[in-house]
C-alpha cells in the first residue's frame, strides 16, 4: 500500500528509521561537544581573510568561486556580493607589497626599523608621494585593516579584511560612520555596536583603465544582540587585536585596485 507521499509503508519506515539513527548519532555526539579540539588554538589554524575576489585571484583560477564576491580564505567559502559584518577592531597599517600586489610584510606606520625612500608625484598629476622600503625596493602602501565577525556565520570566528586601494573613498566614509556612531544615550558607540552590510561592485581603474571589483558601499544595520556579542564578538576582540599586524599571501592581490 502506498504511503502518503507515494512510497510504501516499508519505505516510510526505513526513512523514519534512518532519521531516528541520525538523531541518535547527534544526541550521542552532543555529550562530547568540543572534546579533543581544545589544543587547536590560534597558533594552529590559518588566519582567515575576507577578500573581494578579482579575475586573477587564486580562488577564481581554481574555479572555487566567481570574481566580484566576498570570499573567506580560511575555509575557502564564497559569501556572495554582499555580506553582513560586525567590525571588532581597526588599525592603520603600512603594507609592503610585491610587484604582483601581494602583501609580503606589514608594518606599524613610522616603524623605526623601516628606511623609506619617497618618490614625488609627477608634475601635473594629483596624489601623494609613493613610499618604498630602501632595503627591499618594494612599495609601502598605507591602508586600513579590520577584524570582522560575520553575524550570519558566527562559527567562522573573526576574519581579517584589508582595504583595497581602489575602494579607499568608500572605506574612509565607512570609518567616518563608525567614528560617529552614537548609543541611544548619546555616548560614542563601540566599534562593534552594529551590523553593517558590505557590498562589492565593479569599477574601472583610473591608472590602467581595466575593470576590477571593489567595496561599493557600507550600509548601517541593526544593533547587535547580547547573545551574539557574548558568543562571537567578545571572543574575537580578545584575540584579534594582537594579530592586526599579521599579513600573509592569503591577503589577496589588490594590484588592480589602484585609482
């Protein structure tokens, strides 16, 4: 005799049995939650970056994702053209970049160990003098780095995010909004007070005339909930600030993001 959705009673029983077995398995594992992972601390895991993928990004070349989307390098997961974030830390940094645009070293601004050579802006052009590390000959770029929690993916912990040069106006507007946030009582809000929706979009490079993908907007969202703060934001704040100077090849190439 057919069951309610077209299967036999026997097939229905088998399905129910499988579901019960799966539930029993989950209940069994619940009693061992987290066991054995205690020693896997920050020194044993890769530092995850939230990047905007370009046509030449490794993940795009490997066909893991399309260009123009946000991507978690730690778990190799595309997140779409818009992503909600909670900033938990911010730092102004000097990135030393190779000719391909990848960060090979990250410095504190004005680090005493760094000897700088400045190249003046050509006559008739706007901008700022370029900085180079005398020892390596590589360019030094001043930018912003953020530690972010993704409220829709709290299990990801925190992700580092570096401002691309072609998006600096958008990042500066976002920084201004972060600085000017106020609590309902009028006091300055902490940087992690609200969710923000970041959206990526296509732009044309002013230096090469080629299209690239950059941060298009940062839109203020809701106040964060207390349980999310305790579950994800507070743990991230305790460890991420000490890693703001970390930079690896995972900080995806931003060579195309030049205005």
